[in-house]
C-alpha cells in the first residue's frame, strides 16, 4: 500500500526554469491540458517564466492547473529596477517558489533574503513553495542536517502557526538536481531528510502543524522513477525540473500520482 497521506493533497509542480518563450509556454500548456484530467486530490502547479504568467493565466483551466512564479522580490514597490514584487503577482498566481537552489547559488540569496521573500509572499496572499536542501559540499562535510535546520528555521522565522497553513516545503537536495550534475537520491535519504524537516516543524509549531504541512521532493525525477519517491513516507508530491518540459513525461508523472491515490 502506498504511504501517501490522505489528509494532504498531492502537489506536482512543474518548474520550467528559464526555458520557453510565451508562445512555447502556451503550446506546452495546451499539450498538458489535452492529457491531464481534473483530480480532486492532486494539484498540478505550473511555474513558467515571469513573462508567460500573464498570458497563461488567461488560457489555463483553473480547475486543472494553478500558477506559480519562480521567484519575486520581497519589497512591495519602489526603486528596484528590474524586479517584480509579490504584491504585483497577487492577482496572478497562487504560489511562488522561494529559495530555489538556483537562486541561492547563482544569485547569492542568503537565509535572510529567503526569510524576507517568505514574509512578502504571506503578506500578499501567495503560498511560498520554500526549497530547502544541502549541497554536495555540505553533505560531504557532514553538515547536511545543520544546513536544513538553518534554512528551515530562518525561512519560517516570522511565520505564525496560522500562516503555516499557507506554506509548502520542498526537500531539494542540491546534489540530486540536473542543473548541478546531480546523482539520484536514494528514497531512504529522502525519507530521513523529510522526517527531519517534519521534526523541526513539530518543535516549532507542534504536532498538528507537523502532520498538516505539505513537503515535496525536489530532486530530479522522471516518469519512471517518480513512483519510488512519491511512495516515500512523508512525501506529498514533487517539484519537477527538466522533465516537466516534456509533456509526455510530465503528464505521465501526474498520472502516476493519480493512480497512487486511487490505490490507497
Ligand atoms: C529543479 O531545478 O527544481 C529540479 C528539480 O531540477 P531537475 O528536475 O532538472 O533536476
């Protein structure tokens, strides 16, 4: 029997990263729309580039898909040339990825930047999908737990118990991501890290919060291995990168999640 928790929805997030122009994004949405059915317990969240959010918001079937931004700036407005704020995204998206490893590594986002972005998301009614995870260097140095602890506790520093209902966490082992030439994580490693994250939530917010919060797996997955990660106890879905650009693969992954929920 699958370990999927029936009280929490399954979330499958497509992070298209810096790929696809507006026309290509629209085409991919169209292909996904043909293949993906409405599932009551499964939320399919698309995170296209900032440029494609507006056009896709007009095209997509909101019963099937939700939209996420890949990032936003933590100030609501001002002289921050080139930035887009959470306040501006408020009417457009339900979710925003925050603290993705690309942001932390390529754009130098600190623990505090991520904390401020989480606050800005909550303030503007957007659910942050907060990515937490150690790099290969952290892991090799035996500091994985410490990094997870520090990223998680800082990100949630100003988040109240009430706000926590509108937070999604992702365990994103950076050593298992294609962008950084990652290797496949073992389900056992994922289980331990996610149990550790839930324990942190229990310590900060109590048992009910730890049981309620959604935690996704954010290392590389594809349509053949996603089942193995979704059945890891404590995993409520996946943040999919490269494989989400392929509509056959991505819709097959949603289908795997669907069948797993039917079986329980
Ligand atoms: C990601 O960057 O969020 C990710 C999961 O990447 P990939 O699936 O490409 O490894």
